[in-house]
């Protein structure tokens, strides 16, 4: 049996942030990850770039160090709007390995929890399984950063708003062999709205972004999508959401934040799997559409399909304090904020004209929204935070998730200091 000060289940960006900071603070830390790489959706899910948000410098040490380390690997750029979170998702796996290993974090890859032992209001230990063996680990504190709240599931905990319809997921992909200069000239000729389609030059390379949805918002790229629908080159749902970005350190590559998966029956893994199959078919259609309708894609090809589905919303924990929509409009910060953000309320929907993108101003979170309501040594961080739907939609982004993980590490360290 192994013993640690802190055991983290889930090696996405929130789990990595927690492990990195906790180990730097001197806590004996272990990180358990079901895949054979770290980073979660930021790497395996191809969710790049990190969405921009004003952090006020609260619990951002991990992100700052991540930027510095990724830069050494030519896996990061700072976009023209000041966003430093444009990463290369593949090289980021190596960067995270390096950062955590150098800080003596014990990493268990291809390992997952199978059961949890408890005593009254304390988690006592977690049984883990891998393709080699099973092992039991005890710790003084635990973090569930699995996104889907696997530890809370094993504890048979109830979840907040569990019966409410969840936001649709996406299955992202990358196309390479793109003539970026030709694409840039094509896009800016069609779309003059710089809030949607814009570009910049960094170290001699062009970087850009553009977007379109089927919502009635006067998108300048709409004629292209409508023409493809008319010609039978796209299906209606393929046009529900479209967003593209260049990739740091990957010349000629474009990352797609699409397609959205069609709605699936909750708690039906077979139906969910069928929708993933539909998603891959949609990726192929979209790739042919790009080659036919977008200049610069003539010689492009699908170079990568995400290993992980881009889940936006799943099991939100019952926390000591549930963060709510109203908390996003507070006039002053709480006494001990663990993060600050300005990313808007961002609720995706598979129904036309039903998505929400609403500005909030600056908002804050306290550690109580990451503390289990029923177990005093159990925390959550990431998209499983304790929040209602609207607050969650603003805080589920990677920058906030990193701050959450870092905040949990510092909170637990303070408990050891007492």
C-alpha cells in the first residue's frame, strides 16, 4: 500500500496544475490518469487555444510556468490579442511530462479508480487498476479532477442539476497541408468582421482564427455554408458550429472546434457511441467541404482526430457553496477569491438560435465551490466544479480550471501548515 499527502485522480489541466503546485510546496503527491498522457482535453481532446480570460493574477503560477516551458519546445505563441495560451496539443504532452516529473510527482498512467473506502465524512483510500496490477493508495487529501466526477460516482454522491439537459459535446480534429497565407487572403476578403475573422504574424508565420454557426447572427461566411448545403456537400447539423485556429509550432495546420455531436440519450453508452461514429463521419464531410470551398485547403488532409470527446458539461458536484449565475455579477471580490475570470456565459445548444453567449464583467470563485459537501478531505477541480448551469458555462474553460487545481493545492498545503 502506498501513502501520499495528496492523491489526484484525473490528469487534465486542473489535475496537472494541482499536482505541480502541491509538489512544489513540498506535499508528497500522486497523479492518476486513465490515458497514457497528461493534459486531458487540452492535449488528447485537441482543445486549443486556451480561451482568453482576465485572471487578475490569482492562482496563475502554473499557467505562467506552462507558457514558459511550452515556449522552450516551440509549442506556444502569444496571439495579437495578448492571449498566451495558443499551444501545440501534441507537444504539450511532453511539456507536462517534463514539468511534473521534475517536481517529483508520481504519475500513474493507464490507471483508473475502481472503488473508494470511506469512514464517516472522510475518504480513506482508493483502489486503482491498471493493465499490470491493482493497487490501493491512501492519502490525507483527495482531488477528483476527472471531469465526470468518477470518485464522487464511486461514493454514490448526488450531482447538481443532474436531470437537466447537458450541453452538446464536440469531436475536434486537425487538418494539415494547408496554405495558411492563401487561406488568410481568402477569409479576410469574405469576412471583414475582425471580431470573428482575424490574423496576425508571429515569428514570420501567419496565425488566424475564424468562425460560423447556423444561428441567425449575420455571419459573413454564411453563403459558403448555405451553398454547400444546397449542393449536398454538408448535412444541416454539420453547420451548427464551426471554428478554426492555427496551431503553434505546426506550420500548415488548422485545428477545428467542431463538429458538435448530435444529442444522445443520457445514461445510454450505446447511443453515445453511435453519436461519436456520426461525429467522425461529419469530420470527413467537413474535410471535403474545406477542400472544395475554402482556398488554401486544396492539398490539405485530416492529420489528427481527437482521442477524447470534447465534453462541455457532465457531473457537477454538490459543493459546500454552489456557485450561481448571480455570483458572476458581484460588484467586489469575496474575502479569499481563488480565481478571477471574465470569460462570458457560453452555453452551447443543438437547437438553432438557442445557444447563449453573454458578457458578465469580472467574477470570482471561492474554494467552497470546490469542496465536497459530504467529505471534508475531498475536492473537485475542472468542469465538475460546484456551480449551476450558467455559472458553470463561464468557468469550465481551461484557464479557470488551471486556477482551480492550483487553488486546491494551496488550500491543502495550508491545512498541513496548521
